[in-house]
């Protein structure tokens, strides 16, 4: 009851002020309310959390009040002073970057690792020079650190794998062999064929019923001149111990710096590339064709060899052709006009996308 009377009396007293005095009284009352709420918060909140904007405002406001009035703040005076010192220090401090060297770009790091893996005999300076050629400036010490952290030591880091070794050796090797074809009149023709082990490209030597020394030697000269015109110089030639490969035949290649490798006796697997190709030729072409004579045989073989080198995909070459024809890019196969081209009278079909 007494509290109610006091509350009504306080309201009457506040209502006696004039209009101009009433505005000032409202400000005083508002300040009193805020101070009272701050006192309540002090009793309930032990440590309030201030944002950077809150600290800046309170620090600036503290400079406009007397120290005796700092009791209105929820923080202690030394805290306000510390905030103000931090703002001043931030004003006069230049942008600061982390100590040490700048971090290496991830793409440059991956390129260094790629060069190290693909070129095991390259040292740090060689890799650095290659990067400079690409417009990237990286120190040899950084290159060494990147390689060592990935388990790649100094050059030579490792030897080639069996796959890499065989691929490198096959790039300079040729193999040749004879196979026979029976005509419709049972006349036997001997066909000489060459195959490049690196690319699986086939070269047709010729067909004859009598492969004597002069004929095979001339075929060797033709091949040597064709390779010389193309700027290619294989190192090894593989063939079996057939007597048709005469001494003059081998001498043509030895004079060009080649090395002749003879396969063991009765070991066709030692010349597996030629044997495999002859089997493919018979399966896809000769077993389905009646040969009338030498001209017909040579025309058929030239057509098939052209198809094999230019259009037939080879599994050992990741489904590429021996001469490396690229596959055309087709966006929508449903809208593409796929056309068929008949080879050898329709015995073999080739497909392509019309322009």
C-alpha cells in the first residue's frame, strides 16, 4: 500500500514541470533509467562480449566524459584506456604480412612434381630452367624441397619401368616376315611385310612366287630409302632364320647402322608382332577372299594395309590408329550424320561423321 502511494506521488511531482522543463526532465529520467538498467546487468552478467565497433564507440565516448563519470561504463577505466591505445596503434601501423617466404602456388607445385616424375634424369637446375622458360621463377632450393617432400630425391631419381623401357626400345625396332597366299589356281605367292613395333604401322614389301636373294635385297633397299626420306632411322631389325633372308639382305641394313636380331629356331613367338598381324590379316581379309593373281593380291593387300594403318583402332595403342589419326569431336550423336564406307567390296566397313 505504501509503495503504491509513493509511486503515485512520484508521478504527480514529475507532472508539475513546464513544457521546456519537461523535456529536460525526460532526458534526466531516461539517463536514470539507463543507469538503473546498467546496474541490473552488472549484477547478472559477469563478462559481457564486446564487438570491435562497441569498443571503438566506448573508447571514443570515454574521451568526452570526465573520469568521475566513467562509472556508467560496464568495464573498468584501464580497459577503456587499453582499447583507446589499440585504436591509436592500429591507425599508425602499416599492413603486415606473415613472416617467411610467400607460399608456393599449388599449380606450380603440381607442375614441379610432374616434371620430376616424367623426367627422372633432370636435376633441380634443369627443372628450374624449364620453369623459367614457361615464365615461372622458382628457386632450386624450393624445387628440391617440393620433390623431397613427395618422395622424389635428386637425379637420377629412378630407372624406367618395364613398360617405359619396352616402349622406348620398341620406338626404334622393326620386324619383318614372310607369309604365303594360295591363289584360286593354287599358285603360291610369298609376301614380305614389315611392322614398326612402336607404332604398329605396317609396310607392305611385295609379293612374288620366287623370293630369291635379288628380290629380297631390292625390297630392303626400298624400305631403307623410304625411311630415310621420312627422316626415320630405326636401330634394330628382327626376323627369323629363313634362308630367304640372304646375307645381302642383312648387309643393306648393316650399312645403314642397323643391328640384325635373329629369332631362335622354331620360335614364332619371338616375332610375335608379325605373327599376330598375319593372323589378323587372314581372319579379316584373306580367309574371305579368292585371290586370282599377283596384281589382285597386291591390290587387296595395299587396300587392307591402308585400312589397318589409317582406320583400324588397335587395343595395344589405347584404341588409336597406327598413324595416330585423332578422333573427331561430336557433340550430339543423335544429330550426327554417320556414314559407312565400304572397303574391299564391302568386306570391311569404315564409319565416319559427315561434315
